[in-house]
């Protein structure tokens, strides 16, 4: 006889194993050689830093740990809908299209090269009334990267997000407003500088322990967060000194305030 907990843990083990195999494939190039991405910055880093929890992004780069089973399960559900391409025509289809621009990496869910359209897919618990801040920033950063990358520059005319309800399977498409490119580039530049400044100086962002609700419940760094929250004052002083030093060299860096 099996218990409820035994069945649950058996399935969790399978999901974790499935995710780990996928992750191992992403760590090597086409020739099977390991990729060194320890210093890479992704579009998701930039957007999560400003919209969700900069402290988690900081730990991902300084104390990398595998995600908790709940997070892996959430990502696994999302991966299924991402595997289905939106467009079939070769000249239009940019399904799961990778880009690198100014050292920033991303993989766009869908880009229609012919019509200049980028589409992102999001699994959601409930339908948002309007495009969320995160996806608005993400797609506008994608637009800059799509238009200015050297390999396949593409003029982007529209941005969309497909919201897919995990509770009832409902789907809703929203058009995302386009920002002026200058505004998007300034957002990218300031956020990347902020990330690098914290990571290079080993100073955790000023985010209170357990202040992010459900995100904290599914975070693998809560012990580090609790420890670092208690010593944040000294860290902020060091960050301010680093900021002053860089500004004296003509480099402007924003310090995130509590």
C-alpha cells in the first residue's frame, strides 16, 4: 500500500528529474561543449529585478541554487504551452528565437519576421485586466533587441501577450503598448548597471525578508535573505561608496531605495 505523501513525492521526483535533464541540455552548445554564462544578463533578469524581487536575481548570480519543486512544477506547466509554435510559415516563424544584444540574452516565444510582431505566452492564475508591468517591460526590451541585433534586425510593429489560465484553460490576448526606444534603452541601461553594481560589489539589494508574499514561499534563498536583511545597513553604505566612486569617473548608477 502507498500513502498519499509517497505518491506525491514520487511524482515530484519525476518532475524534478525531467526538469534537470532539460536544464542539462541548455548548459551545452551544439557541439556538446559547456556554455560559460556565469556573467550573462538575461531580459528576464532585467524585468524581474525591477518588477518582482531584485534580491532573488542577485542570489541567482552569486549563490546559484536549483529552484524548489513548486517552482519547477510551475515552469513545467508553462513549458508545455511554449512548445507549440504560433506560425508555421518558414519566413514568418521565429518560434523560441534566441538573440544576443549588447551582452544581453533572451529567447523570444514567438517573433513574426514578415509582419514585425512579437508574442509572449504567459500562464496565469487569473486573467489580468491589462498587460502587467513585467510583460510590458519584457516585450519592449524584446522590441529593441529584435530591431538592433546584428544577425537578423527586424522592424517591430506590434507586441502581444497570450494569457493562458491554468485554472480553467481560458485564453486571452492583449496588445502591449510600445514605448519610445529611447525610454526602453534608458531602462535597460540603468537596470543593467544596477545589477552589475550589486553583483560585483557582493551587496544584496535592500529587500526585506518575507516581504514578497508568495514569491518568498517559493524561493530557494530565504535563509540567505534573512541573514542579509539583518546586515543590510553596512552593505548599503558600501554600495553608496561604490556609487560615488563610479560617478566620479563619469558613470551614473542608481541605488534602489527601500
